[in-house]
C-alpha cells in the first residue's frame, strides 16, 4: 500500500480561451470530477489517498507543498487538460523536486497527446484511458519497486528515455468498473457556479461522449458510454445523504441525448423525493413537453442549451442546425414547464461579419432566455474543426503548445474575416446588450435567492462593466 496525493491546480484564464477573462474568473469553483474518479480508483485498491483541490481552497504552491510534506506521499497525481497544461506541469515539477517522489498524469491531454505530454521530465508516468485498469497496475508496480514499462494503459519511459504507451484494449464501458467519484475527499461546501443557488453544490456526469457531431466541440470525439440508471440514482442519493448536496449540475454533453433514458432517470428522482435541485445541458431538438415536465418535477431548475448563432449558414457548416422556429418553440416549452433556460452563443463563426455578429446578439435578446453566455469560436483541441485547421495549415497549435513551442495566444482564425479585437468587442457587447436591459435586470433580481448570490452576480456585473473598453480577451 502506498500514499497517493492527488492535486488539482488553480485554474487560470488563458490567452487562447473562448471566454472573456472576467467570465472565466467569475464562472465559479467547480469540483475536479475526473481527479475524484481517479482518486476513488486508487482508494478502492487499498492505497491511502488525499485530494487537495488548490483551486477551490485558493491554496498557493508553497501552501500545498507544506501540506504534502506533512502528509508524506509516495507519489503525486494530476489531471492534465490541454488548456491548463503549462500550469499543471509547473506545479508537478516543483512538487516533485520538493518532495522527491514520482508524478503520475492522466486526463484529456494525455489521451490527445500522450507522447508529447511525457516529453516533459516533470511527468514520470501517465495512465491513458479511464484508469480503471492502468492506475491500479501502475501503483502496484511502484509500491513493489517494479518497472511499470509495458503495463497495459500505462505510459512510461524506456531505457533511452522515450515514452512508451503500454498495450491498450478496445475500451469497454468504464461505468461498469468505475467507483463513484471520491467526493468525501473534496471540500464540498466550497463549490458553486455563477448561477447555482444552493449549497452544497456539485457536478456529475452520467455519460461520456456525445451523439451529435458539432464540428467546434471536442466531446463527440470522446468514446460514448452511459452509466446505468441504478448507479446514477445511487450517486445522487449518496450526494444528498452523505455530502449534504442540495444542487447538482449534470455535465453530460446532452442530458436528453436518449430521451427515454433521461425520462426514466427523472422518474427515479421523482420517486426518491429528494431535497435537491439540478441543472443540465441539453440539445433543444431533443426536448419535448413530457420530458421537460418530468425534469421539472424531478427538481430541474435550469437547462443550458447551445443556440450558437443566428446565421443558418454558419450553423450548417458547424453541423448544428437549429431553425429559429424550433428554438423559440422549445424555449417556450421550457418556460411553460418552469425551467429556466440559459443559451450559449458563439461569435466569430464561419463567415461572421460585424453585422451577422450583431444579428446573433439581437437574436439572443429576442429569445425568452434568463441567461446568455457569449463565447468566441476557437478550434478546440480534439475537435473536427481543429483537425481541419491542422490539415489546412500543417500546424498543430495545441501540439506545439504542449511541447512548449507555442505561447498561450489566439490561434489563427481561418473561417472568418473579423479581427480578434472585433470578436472580443462583439462578445462584450453581447453581455452588455443582453444583461443591461430593464426587463433582464428585473428578472435577475426576482430570481436571486440569497445574499451570497446577490454579491456574486453583483461583483461579476461590476467586473464586466470595468472591463468594457479595456478589451480583455
Ligand atoms: C466535468 C468537466 C469539467 C469540470 C471538472 C474538471 C475535471 N475534468 O475534473 C470543470 C467544470 C471544473 C471543468 C473545468 C475545465 N474544463 Co472541463 N470538462 C468536463 C467534462 C464535461 C467531463 C469530465 C469528466 O468528468 N468526465 C468523466 C470521467 C469519467 O472521464 P475523464 O474526465 O476522462 O476522466 C477519466 C480519465 O481521463 C482518467 N483521468 C483523468 N484525470 C486523471 C488523473 C490521473 C492521475 C489518472 C491516473 C487518471 C485520470 O480517469 C478518469 C476516470 O476514468 C469534459 C468533457 C468530457 N465529456 O470529457 C470537459 C473538458 C475536459 N473540459 C475542458 C476544458 C477546456 C475545461 C476548462 C479549461 C474550462 C473551459 N474554459 O472550458 C477547465 C480546465 C480544468 C482543468 N484543471 O484542466 C475540455 C478540455 C479540452 C482540453 N483538451 O484541454 C473538455 C474536453 C470539454 C471541452 N470544452 O472540449 N471541466
């Protein structure tokens, strides 16, 4: 048995990000779900485990280092996204040096760029896939002083220092083997999102991947697996009864992708009659009156829906066509059911002009939405759009970024003629035009349920106003 410390590094807004800085910084503090899954896998096979969420606890590197010196881990484990790659590797390097123990990495960036990731000497080992098999094997080898090179799903360096990915088998549904995320190791009382209303708050996923093929999104490229409804129900019940959770945000790409499954889950939650509210992401064309009514009865308060753009041409190119009549009809159904809609919009879409960007903002304002989020379109790592950029330019920006050859800056935008500054200005304008209307203001005030929420949204509003003119990116 070994002592394994999982560390979640504080999030930082990046120069290439799709959100405005102020939005990224005020979005909330959300639990590190992937890491909590990995920690649960290690704990299940008998290791002593701690998870330090330095992001939620606002801990600095020296503070985490001091805590870990006291705890005396045998290995350090981190989740690596491409966005947070640099910061995470910097923490791995410092903690590895200070504590003199090996580092283990997992997560989305390792799946996308395994060899480039392991090119960093601060990372000793990696575990690809869902870690159910690979992590226990790696930890056992380390505990017994065996060389993990060649173990299934484990990335390790060979004698000449080259990273080698151990054999992988076709992925089977990880939810059949995954334990529930180790929420008992998380500071559950610290979490919130900008529009959550109850504490404790957490996030959950009931599936991975997505049935849709929107070209701007990276999630369709992830394998598609679903958890069983019994396990989802058990996780929800554990959240409520053991961790004092009163609000959950389901992060599935499309909660209603399989409407029959979603409705069945709602019925299970209704029968449980829990003191719980929740939100989820859903595609508008999958929603119907029955599903929405069931979701509401089951405690759903908010749904996040991608509407993206007013331009039908751009929607077609992005492989997500939602006609305005359908959008309006489904949003009306949502409101009728008593569910509050948040619309996601993208600016800088293919063929975007200043005028079409303004059309998208006006479109958002005409729709019966309680909230809107405006993002610039970027070629996310792993998306079909990014693959197209690579084939057209011959440059893989994200690969270069992981290898330390590119800085966190705006990527080339091959699909629209607007400058970066114009897209940023449109995004800011979107927020101002949408939220600073008497009707929206009044709606927002009526929705507020707590002093904390008032302070949180007030602060975000002031920061947003403060940034206008500064053109933060
Ligand atoms: C929930 C979620 C979040 C949560 C929780 C973060 C987390 N990953 O734990 C919050 C809201 C905090 C979040 C934040 C962010 N996220 Co996020 N997130 C997701 C989401 C929707 C689901 C992740 C999940 O829990 N999946 C279910 C579990 C079972 O699978 P998994 O995540 O792959 O984890 C398994 C394995 O990868 C492995 N594993 C993972 N980590 C580790 C670590 C070790 C040591 C080991 C051994 C194994 C291991 O074991 C896990 C269990 O099987 C994914 C999209 C997706 N569907 O994958 C995006 C996604 C991962 N997020 C993304 C992004 C961009 C972000 C942010 C930068 C915010 C933003 N601007 O969008 C931040 C960065 C966070 C960070 N520190 O890197 C991108 C990543 C793109 C990239 N290549 O970098 C994704 C793919 C979505 C997208 N927009 O395309 N996110």
